[in-house]
C-alpha cells in the first residue's frame, strides 16, 4: 500500500466540504481498501465488513462539513469506522446470544451433569453483566479488552487494527481491567 499524500487528501476534503461529489468519490477510492480491511479484521465477516464500510462512508459524507482540520481526515474516518464496527459487533453479539440462548438452554437441560438450571441461569446473568460493564468502560479500553479477550486477538494485531502502539494497547488493557475490577467489586 502506498503512503497517503495527506495534503492532497486535505485538499479533496476541502472540495468535498463545499459539495464537490467528485472529490468525495476520490477520497472514497483512496481510502476504501484500508477501511474495509479494518472492518473485516474487526468483525471477521465479509458481509458485515462491507456494511460497516458503507455505513462509515455514509456518516463521513453526512458529517464532512463538521471536520475542522481537513489534514486529519484519515484519523477522523478511522474513528468513524471503529465506532461503526463496535456498534455492529455489539448488535451481532446480542443477536447471536438471543439465537443461541434457546439452543444452549435445551442442551444444558439434557446435560447429565449435576449443575442445576438455577446455577446455569445465574452464570448466564453474570456473563451478561460482565459484558455490560466492559461496554460501560471508556471506548478505547473496552475495545482493547473485547478484542483481546473476546476475539482472542494478539496485542500486535490489536495495535495494527486500532492504529496505535502495542504499549498503548497494553496500557488500555491494564487500565480497563483495573476499572472493570472496580466496577465489579461494587
């Protein structure tokens, strides 16, 4: 991938901000592959990644006039994409949980272990509560924890995805775990 010419992108942003649709189309062509790759690595689903990328550009087009410094367009676009992916992943997780809840309950009832249905329901409620507490953390910390512990990604991969250093990812994970422990202790 060739490095971006940030000044040229900034010039395109300025033109797009005054309504030049060709300039926005050129911004789209220049940045689409990177945005799609991020969405695909985050969501791990080709179709969701396409939807997330499309939603990212729709939001960017709607809000491009609010971008005060056109030289930070790429960072701004990355933030939009991350938020869209986060929201889609959360919805997908909730949807998958709803779909699998019945199947899990049926399988657990058939299970020959001594675990009672009450204990199973309590464990599910506890897991749901922990996920809600993770989602309540600051965005960067919750993302780092979700990617590390729920998506089983390596710190290096998370750093590339979030476009930050590995030490920053580790710091987010550490501070997020500390905040989460405090929340769970309450």
